[in-house]
C-alpha cells in the first residue's frame, strides 16, 4: 500500500459553531487543512481523473460540514469531516486540522485548533 496524499490546505468557510451564544448567533470563519492518504500510482501512470479523487467533491463535502448545522466543538467538526472523507472508498487515512482564528479567548492569537488523524481501520 502506498502512502500518497492529496492535500487541500486553507479551505475557509463561515459557520455558526461554538459553545457561546454569540458564536452561534454571529458566526465566524473556520479554516480546514486536509490530507487524504491513498494509492495514487494509477493516476500517476495513466493521467486520468477516474484513477484519483476529485478535489472538487472533497471540497464540497468539507464545505457542507463547515457550513452545516452548528456544533459546539471544533473536535466535532474534525470528526465529521473525517467520516465524510471515508465515504470515498479509495481513502485509507484522513488527517484534518480545524482552525478557529477568532476564538473568543480574551486576547490575540493566530488561531485555536485541533488536529485529528484516523485510518479507515480505526473507523470501521
């Protein structure tokens, strides 16, 4: 098995996630970085979209989670994105980083975030 990766970095979506009422009312930006591990040998050899994963479809799945029903935790966003990525049968492992640049922590910071990595075997 090859550990090739498709990477989508810096996907920005506006959502209404958070524990505070203000976060759910006003919304804020969330940034997603995604690494999908799979075998890309056939795509590299044959130069055919059918042999890889359509990035636009992955982007739309992440967007639907990020702009979807509000959740309290960015951990929940990350886990939901992972599950969405495993609907693509060729994906063997998913690593996602969810960044919350406007986290209400009372002072300046670049972002608060979580990183989760799961293999298909771990998720069943």
